[in-house]
C-alpha cells in the first residue's frame, strides 16, 4: 500500500472516524482506523462494534492495500503536520506504516488487520431517502432527552419512524420526553421504525449537516440501520427492547395553558438557574397575571425574577430541574411557547404553538417548604 493525499482532507475525515473508534475494548484493532487504498481513494473505517463509520478521501494510489493504525495517535500526528500533502506507505517487512510529510517522517506499528470486523454495507433494497435538513433538525430537537444510563439501554436510543409525509423522533430518560414531528414535502417510498442509539444519530447529524447534500438514505435490516450521507456510510446496531409507549405519557387534559414569549421565559430561566446549584429545583410560582421564578442553594445564594403572564386562578407553584427546563426551552425555536400545567405533582409540557409539532414533557420535582 502506498498513496499520497491532501493533509487537510485526511485530517477532516480522521476527526470524524476517530470519534467512533473504541476507547474501551480489549481488542486493539477496535481502537484503530482501517486505511484501505484502492480505486483512486483512501477509505477510512472505524467501529466500536456498536457504531461504525466509513468515509473516503481522494488519493493518488501507487499501490493498493490496507492497514489498521491507532486512531487517536494518527489523528494527533496529522493534526500537527504543516505540509499540504503527505505520503503513506505500508512496509510489510517492518510490520509498520511510514508517513512522510515535508521533512517529517513517522513510523506506526500496525494493529492486527484480521481483528478488524467487516462493516455492514448499504442495501439497494428497502432504502428510504429523507431530506437532510429535516433529519438533522429533528435529531437536534430530541437528542438531549435521550438517557446516558447504560443500565437502561432502551432509553439511550431515539425512536425514529418515517412514513407517508412525516418523520417522527422520540427520546426520553424517564425524567423528560421529547417528541418531534417533522412534515416532509413529499411522501417517502416505504416506512420504518427503529430505536437507534442517540450517539449514532448525533454523529450522523454532525456529518450530514456539514456535507451539503440535500438528502440522505436509511435502510433497516437484520438488527442494523445503515445511513448514507455526505459520502459517508454510518451503521449502528439497533437497540433491543420495547421503547416506552410515549403516547400514554401525554395527558389528555390540562388545568392551565399559557402562551408565553419563548425568549423572555428562556432568559429568565437561564439567569435564575445560575443560583440553582447542587440539584436545587427551579421554582415557578404563578399568581394572577404573574410568574415568579426562584432558585435557592444553601451556602451559595438565591435569585428571583418575575414576569407578566396570562395566568388566572388560585396560586400555583411547581418545581423543575433547571437544566431540563432550559433544554426544553432551547429546543423550541418558535417565537412563542405553550406551557401546559396540570398540578404541582404532574408533568408539565412545553409545546410549539398552533402546530404542536414539538412536545417536551418534563417531570416536576416535589417541593418541600
């Protein structure tokens, strides 16, 4: 294997694949990136078994071949180079790879090529094409609500479904729930529903969002989902288990429904949240025509701010996790937000007005005095 390619192009794609390479596996090859030189390009592949990514960089290929190199070390080296082009050569006799750029020369010991698993290939059958912008925006709206608790793996995913002229994504960590319905300009050819690891979708959204292509494709088969976007192929195992029936969590009726300025409420929450430390709740007290937001942390301080709101009736006070409430408001991109409340011990809801294409349910924190 011998090839010459652009340093900046290689660096850009190495940054993508290195995020997928394993940092915990006992199999050394999984911490590496597979370089495959063929057909006028260099393919880069990385996987931690759960998620895999394959990208390509244009190259002048003098001889074809493959090698697995330590991903993060290679990234650090390429990031440090100043030359516009570099040459990579596999030296079979020395069992290493030589990288030359300008006056610098590096030799990397290779990892076992036979330990690097084969990656799923996209199937031409049962693939669905989706608009990239809609897909990326929908991931961004719900991904914050996905759980990071590996003891409940089913909640670490995002339930993705597409059919007709609608794309729907749902995520929950049991403390909050995000549902985003995105209308599509044209009906998709086919349908699917799958619980995809949130980190796989976030990685895909990052790549697709920067790629500039109008569409991406997705195919689900044999417990795997395979995406093609911006010249990259990202695959992931689907998460086993029954995703919660989120529809049952959404209340049929509410006691209070308030339409508020998103920026005004978000600004108050951000400011007062600065004093909601050490798991202290953010208190929202509603009285006639007014909302007072309060936070108090022992040995730190307290903060209070009031704004006018269209509230009528008996005083109502509810507590929320400050970070969760802030995340929900930041996910609402409309000028106004609809806040729906039932009781101090029942979930609150943030919704997009008029269309209700975005719903954010947040569990309250029981307040003491």
